[in-house]
C-alpha cells in the first residue's frame, strides 16, 4: 500500500484522453475504503474533487483528472474536527499546525474554557488574513467577558454588569462565534453564579450557538457540576457540552457512571447535552489553577502576593494545597504532578513535583510538596500535567454515544517545553489504542466522533461527512499502522499512519511532509451578521 499511495502527488494529466467539453476533476482518490463520517461501515469507492469540494463519490470514477491518488487498502475519511483547542497563540508561530494535521485534524476550534479574545471580530479577521494549513473557528469566552466587566472579584455581577456582558456575548455571536464557552473551574469563571451564566447562554442560543463548559469541579463535586452544565442548557435554551469530560482524584474514580447517567436522563427529557474527551489519564493546566484554591487567586497577582505574605493566610493556603494534592489534581502523590512548561526555570520541564521538592532539599511529603507548589507560584508559576484519572473512567466516557473526541491541545513550538502529549497524539491515539488495540470503539464509530458529530455540534453543515457538495477536507490513513508516538516523557513526536491530508481540496500533508499550501479558512458561527 505504501507503494500505491506514493502515486498521489504525481500530476497525471489525462485531459487529452477524454472528449472535449468534459470538465476535468482536480483530483480523484481511487480504490479507498471510504468511511464517510456518519458511522456507516466503510465502502469501496472513488472520490472526485474539484476546487474546494467533493463533486462525486462512486464505485468507479473513470473521468479526466489532473491528479489521481491510489488509496488501495487505506481508509479515506473526512478531516477531523477538534472542538476544544488552544491553538491561537501557536498557530501564528506555526501556521502549518503540523502537530494537528499529522494526526488528521483539519479544523481546530479556539476560545474554550471561558477564554477568548474580546471582542472576537478583530481576532477572526486576523485569523482570516493568516496563511494557515487548517480551518479555525472560535467560541466567545464567558470568563474573558467577565474579566472585562467585573474583573476578578469574587461576587455576583450587578444587573447593569449583566446587561453589559450580554451585549458582549451578542457582539461575539454577530462576529461569528460558534457559541459561548465557560471555564467555571477558573478565575474569574468560578465566581459566577449559575443564573448569570444562563443569562449569557440565552443570548448565545438566540444566535444559534452552543454552550461548552470546563466544569466548575471535575473531582469531588463532579456530579453537581454535570447538573449545572445540564441546567445551563436546559434553562438557557441551547445545546450544552461537558468539555474534556473526566473524573479527577482517586476517591472519585468510577463516578463517570453516575455522570453519564445524568447525561442520559437529561437527554431522555429532551435536553441536548453532549461531551467531548481526550484519551489520556492526565490533564494539563497551570499549577496555580490546579493546586491552589480559587479564593487564594482572587483579585490578581498583587492581591495574591499580599495573601501569601500573611503568615495565617499562608498556612490556610498550604492546608488547601495539601488537600488538592492528596484528593484532587495532585493524584495523591507529588510524583503525579509533572511540569510542562516553567518560564522561570525551564530545567524543571518534564520533572515532577517530587523532584522539585527534593531539589529544594526536602523529602517529598505532602506538606513539603505544598510549600514547593506555593514557591513555584511565587516564582511566576508553571504549566503542569496532572496524573489523576483512571483508565476505566476514560473508556466508559469514550464509549458513551454522546461523547466526541477533542484534544484540549495547542500548537506547540516543536521541541520546546514538555507539553501534554494530547497536542500531538489525541486522534491517532484513539484510532491506534482504543480502536485497534483495546477495541473500545469500532473504527466507524471513532471516526464519527471526530467528524460528523463535532461538525453537527458546532453547526458546520458543509464539513464532517464525505458526500458530494461537501468541502473536501479529507484524510487518508492506514488503519493497521495509525498510532500516536507522543508520550509524557517525550511529547514532541508526530503521530504516524496518515499518508495524506487535504484541506479545502488542497493537499497540506503528503509523503511525510507538510506541503507549502495554506488553504485553511475561518469557520464562522450561524449568528454572523
Ligand atoms: Zn479546559
């Protein structure tokens, strides 16, 4: 098959062999096992592409084409759509987004976790002007809007502030947001009452958007958080999504069964609730968000530093950090906290909280580790990786029919820091580990969760399914060889098994290399005016 696939990229002009007047296709992908994205079993067919669209899918297409690709033996599927990414910073530096393209992703969605540029319009215009390999869309972030209007104060917004925030959501939706994202786990989202989120969600819903939430608590209060995410959809009158659905902390392992039961009950009474997930047992965010209590972070950096200097308050903070290492993101042991990126000391990247505590001359007990955490935050903080989930929960959430795949990754600078491997591996890992090895999902179902399902979720009607008239975002991969290589120890490794990736009808990856083409577009939401 490797040999056969090599013919893609060879320009074969067949025009002369066909009657005049018959329009040439730009590309025909021949003999592939077509997995159309709907969940239907693969079927053998040829696919003809003209311009940026699929024009024909048939058992055999013997028509003139500028290029022929023989995909014999390979799977031909729609490009993958990742509804939770932090691509915006990295995409400017690395507009190929090679870490995503090489695992089949052709569309990345930004603005998750309540965090987006405000207003969104100029940002989308910038993305539109950027020459990039992938398509990109964005949510408008509730946390960012609240920062603008309320700051990082721990209080409910006033009616006047709510009116101003509603106007910013409305503007975001008119600028082209796909919906409203919340990060009720983070400051300042965590200070937001549910009713305030619902008020803003209603605006997003009116413009056809969805709500997606990094929930308030994925650990001991997981079920309350799921109820809240459901309530925001139910009372806000819009589709709602538990993003990176997970169960943090050993004491809570197994509760995915209860969380999914809540999802099923809500869906049974007509609430449009879904989840997305990345296939790893570790999460990643900043050390301060993960291991410090929200009350200690209120009011910005100066207020935090004053708090840490007060001996009584400092003790309270340390007590809470101990509990968070023991019961929540710390995974019960300083060894389970790993540093992804430390601006103040890059030598810590990849090391653990236990290592850092020893380096400071202490045994890595919980209380010594808590002191190290606070010291790190005082130095400026780090991004961390938190090994605190169970494989059983990951698999149970994955198998739920209303769960799609999303990376929560970024576009890393290749080789820099020690980022979570999800940025390089998410989609290939599902196909290699959870389809081929563990048989958690069928290939057809896994691809559905990467294509038609996310497309429908964010209201994108012309991508996510291979069908005439749809945009030609197409991936070709070997189902026997596809796999992720990125690990927690060595994350900067591209996925394997993809031979070709097309975005808007243009080949962006082939023969193991990114091409110079930059055909990516901005994906606008349904409310754009
Ligand atoms: Zn998140």
